C-alpha cells in the first residue's frame, strides 16, 4: 500500500484492532493460499459466497453515495459501483464456468448471511464515515495479504486471477482512497466518534473472519454447474 502518515486516523484504527487484524492476516484461508494448499472445495465455496455478496456490496456503496459529503466522493463511488455491477460480475461468470460452479445452491451458512446483514446494517444506519471505515477494513485487509500472496502466484488460474485483482495498483489505490477518506473525516470527529470508527473497523474484520471460516464448512455442498454433477 502507498504510505500515509503513520500518525493518521486510519493507522490508529488498525493499531487499535491489531489482534483481530493479525487473526485475519493469518487465517487458515490466507495461509492455505500462501502455502498452495487450499482445498478445491473450499475455494469453490468461497467464490460462491463472494459472488452472493456482490449485490450487498453494491448496496453498501450506494448508501455511501447517498451520504457522501461532496461531488468528488460521489464521482469516485459511482465508478466503484460500475466496477462492482459490471466487471466483477463478468469475472465471476468466468470463474464459475472455469470451476464448474452452479449459479444456485442451498441456503447460505449463517456466518455468510451475518456478514452481509451486518455490513449492510452499518451502512444503512450509520453515516458516511462509518461506511468508509468498514469498507476500508475489507479492502485494506485484502490488499495486504493479496500483495503478499501474489509474490508466489497460485497454479490454480482463477485463484491466481483473484489474488492478482486485489494486488493490482487499481485496487490498492481504492483502498488508499478509503484511508484518505477516513483521515479526512477525522477532522470533524471527536474522540468518542473516532473510537466508534475503530469499533466498527474491528466489527467488520470479525465478520470477515467468520465469513472466510464458513468456506471450510464441509456440510455445505458446493452447487455444480449443469453437466458437472
């Protein structure tokens, strides 16, 4: 990630959540990828869950758009919404075709549903600063471990592509933009409000941990594409 001042609010927020940050960075999903030992069923389950979350992510950024403080932020968020609703969905279509994943499956595990509902509730009920804080937790988290994992690309094409997407300058720039937005918002916040952002950042990371753990739930069957049953 490109560096911002070490005394900025975003760095303080991450420091306040050091334990849970490290728990996500060393989660077995991440370490399995880094060691090139992620089970195929876990990967397929994870991609199915991620695809299901895209619509929720669109709604979260739509709330940010509605609550944004200025036109510069709105322009940036419109571009983000376009990428989510177009390019990312196309990527998942290619991913599902490559891995033989079906489009529909059983009811999602509770942790996956809780992740979507929890993040959406924060966006719906909170203000702009709340939204950029939770999305920073997600994007900073992904950018950090994917940059690390990308140094040893996976032999699995879709996993390699997924990691690369989150290690490319465009994605990292998006995470840095969220950092800058959190830091800009800091000027109008009191200590209690800053502490609230740190709590929300940690809450988002815990939801991410539970979400990634759900990919290892062997009782949830990965849906198969027609012809791959």
